[in-house]
């Protein structure tokens, strides 16, 4: 048995937590203004056979982020 002065605040917190989680579950993700700006400023990078393995890995990582955030398709031309 719970005294009324303790049960009411606990019930209120649980109710608000449940409502917050329900609303958060309906959220959609859209690109932010910063992401849209970056997508317009950056482009895919290509590499040459003379580049080091480390440079090629970094270029591939950059291009992977561009594909994920900006919708780039494929790799940059070499």
C-alpha cells in the first residue's frame, strides 16, 4: 500500500515518461540545414593509383559518409 502523497508524484512521472516515449517514437529523421548545406558544398573524391593505402581509405570513408548523408551514388571517378 502506497501513501497518497508518494503515489501521486510517482504516477505522474510514469505517465509523463510514457507519453514522452510514445511521442518520440513517432519522430521522423530529416536532414538538418547544416547537413543540406554541407551536401551542397562537398562532393565525392577520387584517388589515383599513386595514393597511399591510408589516403585511399580516407577517401573511401569520406565518400561513404556522402552516400549516407547526401545520397551520393557509387564511387567518384578515378
